[in-house]
């Protein structure tokens, strides 16, 4: 996937492809503010079917959906479908995952809240059966 594959809805640069064991599929990251700033903001783009592992952020996180269709789920709650314009406020230390729908790419801005509290704690992958049950 490259910038032109994403169509006219791209707002921010695609960035570099992540080589991470914390994602099941291809994802890209473009930091829009420095990672060590008081308010790190990254543009994250997921290929269709890609999702990240369960994880949490000590200071919390805000997702601002900018393109495609995706999913967000907090531990113990049903998955929530996400579309452009949706906002997700994730509380500190809430175990969650987010990623693309099976048939759509997905982009969001990830805003790290209170980053001085520390980095994300990465956990287990989302079970394929759970992800596959989403429409």
C-alpha cells in the first residue's frame, strides 16, 4: 500500500511501515508531533484486516478517526465500529485494541494523554475468532 492507494481521503502522510509483533498485519505510522513531546500525536494507518494487540496506556489515549472503517474494543465491552469523525477517549490503564475492518483500510490520529506516565503496555493478540465475528 502506498499513499496513492488510499485515495482522496488521506489527510496526513502515511509514514513508515511498522515492523512490530504488536500488530497482526501491515500498519504505518507518521508522527505528527515529536514522540517525546508533551502531546505526542501519530497518524496510524491499518491495512484491511490489521489490528493491534490488546494493550493499555498509563496516561490514557484519544483516537480521532480520519479514514476508512475500523473497530475499537475495551476489555469486557462489545466492539464498537468506527468511521471518520468518530472520537474514542480511552481511560488510563484501560485494556483495549483497535484496528481495521476486514474489508477496509483504517486511519486515526492517536493522541497520547499524559505521556510522562510511561509507554504502552503490550499484551496478547486479539483472538482470531473474536475478530472474525465482527461484521
